[in-house]
């Protein structure tokens, strides 16, 4: 057990910290969100896009990627340090985070060189914004029930169906999606991982308003939309999509800790002298135990192993449930001001609402608990309908 | 950043597991529970042979010179087995306090004679006092050393009959070891090791409950196939793993003398006590009526866990102490 950072890591950390302090524009400081689905208006979205390009130009994006594809082949600790320092100064998450943390690792693991060359540069500097087309109206937690179909027509593959609850869909240039390419298949077999240009006749984006007010959230109707690439083998999309997920989730853990730690300090100020020490102290202890857990996951990855299902699911479950309870306390303390859109309500309410989404997206808390009970503790699998 | 145990620490863990697996079983625990002192003399003898008492003591004073992580490894194994010996009190509190005070004579006595030492306040409640050979007591502003009859031990009936409480009263002046602050400083190590014992105990409760949920059939299915049970088990697992993470983090911080070592020890106290109460409560609930009876073995770990949690923290005083050590207490300034 040695949980200290090397002097090289510490030097890198202070370089990042100084660079961020010098370059982060004022309008991006302390955006009151913890995760990726901020309620961005157009100007904030544009500012975030420019910011990611600046970070990329400074060499602070894609640090773990091979040099050949614009990265620096560094160990994951460097990525974590950039995330931590960004969170510490209050900078928002990278605007293209779905592409950076899901698609890019997938392309690096399963894509062709041609695909990497075509897509990775635009992901890195946010020149091309990506959205993730996984969920469907009848395939949410049960993702493998997805029905969007892909059929071969002439030389191309065309897809038809509906994707929904798609973050950034209204602003994205491209989508990576899971579609059913083998019409006779069921469940996780017969699915392909495909890339689709959003700017084409077969793609219709219907914006969805939501509690957090994000204007990029949408339903996407695909009607013979043309697929530009298939990543990995056709029909092998489920495996392609899931192999890199645990890695990325574990890596985001520490950044989430830093963002939530700032929230905990704010919560202490909000609740000061209101007799809530016991509640806030217990929350603080839980968050610090979570920090230790994320250091443990990081050490697993740095030792060259994939983080376990247990680590990835526990990480997601702990931080999202903590976020929800901490913001519950804040709104309870504020009384009517908490539901107002002015004063301290303007600060806490969007955060409170975003926390409601955090326990749902990327696998609900209930799905995470099922995974832990079945795959880690060996309980019998759910009875499944036909 | 390396969380994994070193190969030496792994060897220590495996040896501890083997020894405890061979020594301690339910019949043994029943015997201890029915016995005079509630302390396992034979296990204490084996612990001495293994060198567990002096794991973290300076080699110049007869110890092995290992650190808090090695001690935590042993404490976790003890908690898993429900071992009935005051390892944490002796090795994690009394010995570090005596070493810090330069009380070489007393340190030598503890190691060479295998003294069981407990720590507490004069007129306070202390665990495992009945079987103790020596006492480090806070009397006024001093930490004082007492051997044998110099302390009156008044047993107080308590929940866990393998970790009993007693009131201790000094009946002589004892030997001055140093200021009470010395014992307070060493208390930080005790918190971490008590947390490690709880991690072992929580893991055992989870193991027992998982096994029960897999085999207990109701409504024609193992109860572990129902989500209501699955989600309880998952929530138990989350707490076991978070507790294990923070205990080893705090143990490393202590031996590396990291700036947040005191804060992490306070986190261990508050987090592990609350997590352990949760895990124990859910273990009992999932076991149903069976677990409520002494026919089942769950009660050994249930009683031990509640007792250690009570000794450890999540009292209002401990939580306020944690808040006072919060490095961002003055407010987060990005």
C-alpha cells in the first residue's frame, strides 16, 4: 500500500494547476454542475467547446492515447490529475466527454486505423461533437432490448428506429449508436456499434425539455439514416461497447470526488449553526471513504488490470447516491428559497435537479445493485420475460 | 499510487487467516462466551508466538518494525474470525503510547511477558479489562501505568460476551508514563485498527448473509433471487468495500506520516462505525428469525460489530471531531 503521488506526478499537477488558473475564462468558473449534463445555453456551449480546444492545444486532452493519434501515451494518473485540477478550479467537464471517454477508447481498442484517423482528431479538440445513441423508448435499463434496425442497402448500411434521452443530440455532429443488425437476433447478440452523421435527411432531432433545462437533450428519429462506419465486427457491437466502459467509469471517479468535495464544503457553509452537524459530518465521512475507493480503482488500472465490475458499479452507485442525498439536505435547509429560481435557490436548485438525473443515467442505481448482487455476490439472475 | 498489499503483507495476511481459521470456530466462541473473562487465552498465546504484538514496535525495542498497514492486516483477519483478544488495544493503543513516552521498560515487559493491556480513563468503561494484565489509564492530565491488582475491575454486563465491558478504577498511584496527550495521539492508531477489525467483521457478516440468501428457499426460489434481498446485499457490499478502502488508506497515511493522517483516522471512526451498524442490521434482517436465535452463528458478529462500532465512533463527539479536522472547514476556495 502506497497511496502517494510520485514527484513527477506532483510536478505535472502543479503545471496543470498554473495553466488552468492562467487560461480558464471567467464565464466557465464554478459552473454549478457536477457531471456532464449541464443546462447549457448557446453561449455557454460555445465557450465550453472553445475551452476544450484550448485544453487540447495545451496537451491536456487525450493524455493516455498513443502519440500516433494525438495523445502522449501517459498512464491514467495524468488524466486523473487533469480532471482533479479542473474540478478543483471549478471548470466544467469536457464538452465532448461522451466521445472522449467512451467512443475514443472504443475506437482505440476495436476500430481500424482509417477510422481512428478520421475521427480521433475531431474528438480531441471538440471540432466534432458526438452524442451517444444507446437508449430507446422501450430499451432503457434493459438496453439489450433495443430495436433500432440496421439493414444493408446497396453498398451501405441504413438504420431506422428511435433513440431517446440523448444528451447533446441537438448540438451533435455525429452519433455513435448501438443498433440491431441481425433482425432474427434477440438480447445482446446481433447488435452492431455504428457511427452516424447527424446532418442527413434520415435523421430528425426532436428536442426534449427536462427538469435540468438542458437544451441539447433530444429524441432522435432515424429513418433510413446512412451509417458511415461500423466499429468492430458486425453483430459484435455489445462486446465492443462494453469492454472499455468500466475503465472510463473508474477513471472519472476521482474527478467526481473533487467536484462533490467542493459541494460538501458549500453544504457545510449553508448548514452552519443549524444543528445539522451530525448529518453533514456523516455525509463528509462517506465522501472521504469514496475518495479512498477511487484511489484504489486508480491503482488497479495503473497496475495494468481492468477495474472489476464491483469497482465500477460501486463507484457509480456511491457518488450518485451521495450527490442526491447531499442536495436533498441543501433543499430541505433552504425551505421555500430552495424551490425559487433566485437567491440561493438559483445556486442549489439546478444542482439538486441534476443529482436526480445522476442516479438514473449510465445505469440506474437499481441496475447497479442488481449487477453487484448477481455478478459479484453470485445471487441468481433475475427472472426475465419473453 | 498502489493500493495492493506488498508480498510481505500478503504473507502476513495469509498466515493470520490460516492460524485463525484453524483456531477459532463457533464452538470455540461459545466456550469463550460462557467463560470467566470473555478473552481467548490460547489465541492470545498464538498471537504472541506470531509476533503480532510487536509488529509495529521499533526493532531496537524488540519489535518487528513494520507499520500500521501490517497491523491492519492482522486486525482485519481477527475481525473476520471474531477473535476474542485485545490485539487492537494492546498493539494499536498501549504500545504506541508507551513507545512515544520512551517507556522502554514497560514496552519490553509487554512483549516479553505477553501482557494484555487495555487503555481507558479512570472510572471509565473499558473493553476486555477483565482479562487484562496491565492498564494504561488516563488519570487527570496524566497517562499512568498499572499492573494487575492496582486496578479494580468491575464487570458490567454488556452485549458481546466475547468483548466485555468493565468499569476500571485505579486503586494506587501507578507509574507516570507521560501526559494524557500521549495516549490521545496513540488513540489515532487504535481508531484505524478498530476500523480494520470492523472491516473483517462486516466481510464475515456479508459472507454469512450471501450464503444464507443463496440457500434459503421461500416461495419456491432462493431468497437471493428477489430484488429486495439483492439490493440489501449490494448496499452491504458497497459499505464493506468503502470501509476497507478508507481503513487501508488511513493506515498507510499513518505510517507514511501523511498530512491528512489524523483526518483520515477520524473518517475511519465515523464511517466504519456507521457502515458496520448498517451491515450488521441488514445481515440480521436477511437471516430472518433464524438469525435472531443463538442457533445461528450470526449473533457473534452482530454483537461484536455493534460493540466495536460503539467503541469506535459516530457519536456526536466523534463527528464534531471529524468536522473540526476537515481541511476545507474554513470553506472551499477554488
